[in-house]
C-alpha cells in the first residue's frame, strides 16, 4: 500500500498512484523520497526496498 502523506490518500499499488498523480510526478516524488509512505514491502521504481529489517542489538554474555 502507498500513502500520500499530505492528503492521506491511499493506493493499493504503484499503478493506481501513477494514474492518479501522473507517471512523471509520481516518479519524481518517489525519487525524492518525500510525500510517499510505502507499507507491506512495496518495491519502489528506483529499485530500493523499504528497510523493514531490525538492527541486531548486542547481547551481553
């Protein structure tokens, strides 16, 4: 799911968001990493994945 942060509009996939915003503007927002929040591990068009991994913490022995 993709959420447009300023308006709160939700999209199920990139195709819906691109149709709504227009391809060029959508890619611009995605490249600049602003105004869009990706959930459920959606792959961005710039070939970057949302980082959902947790950094392992040091454990005392």
